[in-house]
């Protein structure tokens, strides 16, 4: 499961609560791969916007 799969919009939620745990995990592990994945998503938009 990618970091994007864990975000609130992938879970069909409108609140930020589901984003907190993955964000804390990314920071705790210094996960540069997840950070890069998020950066690309921010630049290109979400999968839902592409549909």
C-alpha cells in the first residue's frame, strides 16, 4: 500500500484525521520515498482529479 492509498481522499473521507497517522509515521521513519511520492502527487493533483 502506498502512502497515497492511506490519505483521507482515498478513504472517501473529508476530514484530516486519517492523514495524521501516516504523516507521523513518515516523519518517525524519515521516509524520503513517501515524501517524494507526496510531492509528486501535490504537483500533479490527485487521482480523483485526473478522472
